[in-house]
């Protein structure tokens, strides 16, 4: 079957950034927010008890407005991603941020009123039909807790208003700088996304080395601009924490991920204790490339030994492969993936002018998703495609829940995506026709593990140290670069021959305003999905419904409660994390055995 390689945005709002329907929806959103502000201001939550009929109405209005933000925000972001030069989209995004700040002011009033419920009133609410909707009592308890930390209404309004041209603006400014990045490689003008894909995936080591040198130089030239951006973005975040009496900068990301500090510390502890396993893998891979130690740009390079011709997949081939192998674990997941391909939900074309990277975004009003990536035909990109489809499926099974109970955090968001990626990785391994092909595919599978345990650990160490330093002073680009280099050396335990000092400038994740510490949730999701994958392989027929039940609970309880309920494990103990790493250990041992004769 032939599938479109460009996504369909016209069915959402026809006309792109100039769409009259988009503008009409933004106007309606503005009207809805005005009405909601009046509703929540006049609402007396104490008189609302014991029926809480008005609270039911308030929550329904919040859901409707949130869906409007999802629909318009996802669309505008999609337009910007597909064409970084669309200036109209940037203007629309600014308008949306203004609306968001106005809504946040009203939502703060909602949180404050919920937090003012007496213990007796809260007990009454707990027994109400409203609170017994899936997850809603848990979500309202979060609202109550957050409301207790709010400043006065005028103070919160000032912070939200200043965020538009401060916090949010610095995040948007990063995109503006990146849009200007053009890398001239032997006369070929490459966007950041195109250059990155070739630098990390080209079969020719000299091409990778040349592009990496250009890559580092390009980001270094703009390092002062990126340093200004990062300093002011995180400076605003830290100032906001201080105003709300939050002294630990990890408190907010942990609460956002509904995760205990003990869980995070245990995860990194077990990973660190097992790092030699992954260092040995990287060193062996470097030796296969004829080097003593791994170079930064070679980490994701394919291993092509002997006369092996690396398998390439057309977009249509990738689609069929994913659908076929999803079906082995979940027919519903396979049917969903096929629908996404057939309805053209995926933007995959390799062309200039696109933003680097990939993502999945939800459209809550139409209950659809859209996937953005640049597809080049490698098995890595097949895995990325499966990854993003996993995200989309996660949203798909939750669309009927209350809006608040769909708001899962990033750490569990990475569960469904990484699970889907594991399905593809193991499927390709099972189809391997020779040892050479198996070596190639084991390496592809391990690239994800290396990223999670080494690269992302470096990001966490860097961001932790940057926040620590930023509390006392503004950092120069040289200081930030040194922090990045130190973090990489610590994470990789000095095992590489070269590093990426300006990684902090090239990585979008450090500049995202709405999710702090956009790093450790990836590693959590990866290991959590390994546990689910092992459970799926041992399951005797009930996995599909068990998996859907787990996904539907992801915004309705803490991470620790989710793991205990669905996997019967304690995340604050080392066993769960070690068991996940042991699954990978078997792959590395097989890789080391198969490659021994090629050294």
C-alpha cells in the first residue's frame, strides 16, 4: 500500500497559518476564556457543597478550553515545524501565549478556591459522583496542593503577564536562532535537522567527522546568543521558584512527573553501577571502526561489516513492518497505526526548511494526533516512526477520559513510545539473515540504551549543575560549555576520544519552557517500558487490555503507585531497575561474542 509522506493539516484548519477557521477558533477561545474568568470569579465553592454541581460545570469548561488550546497550539506548532520560515505562525503563537496567560490567571483562581475547601468539605467531595470519575479525585488533590502555594492574585497575574515577554519569549527566541542555522557542507546547504541526520548516521566515517567539525563550529559561533537565551530562560524559572518558596529546583520537575526523589536517585544509582557494561560496548564498536575509543559522532553510526548491505526501508515498507509487528502484541495498536498512516497523520519528507527532531502532538478536539519527523530510510528512522506512533496510541486510548485525567507527565509519556520502539527493534533482530546483519541490528537497538544511560545522564548532570550555578550568577558561554564537557566526561566516565562541548546549544530540550528538566523522564520511560515489554512476553493472552489499563491510569496516580498496581514493583528499590538493565546485558553479551572475530 502507498501512504502519503506529508501530513494532512488541511482537515484541521484549512489554509495553513492564514486559515480563517484557525482565527475563528482563536477568537472563540478568547471568548471562552472571558466567560470562564467570570464564571470562576463568581463561583462560591463553599456554597457548592455538598452536590458540587457548579464545580462540575467549572471542570467541564476547563476541559473545553484546554481542548481549544490543544487544537490550535498543536496546529500552529505543526506549521512552524514544517516551515521554520513561516513568520505568520510565529505571530499566531505569540497570540496563543497571550491567551494562555489570561487563562492561567483564571485557572489560578480555580486552584485557589479548591485549596480553600475545608477538610470536611473535601471529605464530602471525595464521596461525590464527580470525584469518582476515573482519576479525577487524584487530579483535584493535585489542584488543591498547587493552590496552597499560590501567591496573591495580583502577584500571580503579574508573573503570568511577564512570562509572555520573558520566560516564554526566551524559549521562542531559541527557535528563531535555530531557524538561521545553515551548514554548508561541500556546497550543499543543510538545515540543522538534515546536517544532524547525516552527521550521526552516514556510513562514511570521514563524512561524519567533517560534519561534526562543522556542526560544533556552527553552534559555537552563535554560543553567546544561546548563552543569553539559556541564562534568562532558567533565570526566570528560578526566580519564579523562589517567589513560590521553592528552594529545590528539582522539586517542580519531580512533582510534574509525579515521582519521588528516591525513585530518581535509585534509577541513576543502578545505571551508574552498570556503566562499565555500556562503556565496553562503545569501546568494542569503536574498535570495529578501527579506533581505540569511541568518537562522539560515531555513537549512532551504523556498523556495516564485510559485504553487508544495510537494510533500507521505504516509508511504505516501514509502515507495513510497524503495523505487522504491532499486531503481534496488540491488534488494537496495529489497527490504530494503520489508521494513522491511511489518514496522513505523519510528516516525514526529507527537505530543507524543516525543524530538526521528531515529536507527536495531540489534537484534543478532533481526537487525533500528528507526527513530525524527517524520514531517510534507515532502521533508526523506522524505530523513530514507531516511537512517535506509540505516543499517539497512548493519547488514543485516553480520549474518553476527563481532560484532567488525560494529562499524563513526560516520564510515563515515554513508556508507550519506547515500548513501540522495542517491538520494532526485536522484530528486526528476529528477521536477521546472518551474523553480520545481527551485529548491525544489535547495535541499532543498543543506541537507544546508550542514549538513555550515557547521553541523557550527561544532560541531567549538566542541567543540575547549571541550575546550581545560575542561582548565584549569569554564566558565560565558555562556562556553560565547560559544564557540558564536564558532564559528558562524568557520564561517559572518560571513555570517549571526543566530546560535544556545544551540545547545550544544539539541544532544543534545554530551552523548553513548559517542562523543566526535559531529560530524566526519557530514561525512566525507557526502563519502565522494558519492564512492561518483559511482562508482555510472559503474558498469556491478557496483555492488550492490561496494557491499555496501564496507559489509561498514567495521569491518575503517582508513578510509584502506577508501577505497584500494574507491575507489582517498588521503584525506590534497585531490583526493578537492575532487571531492566539485565535484559540489555544479554544483548550486549551477544554483540560482544559475535564481534570478537572482527577485532
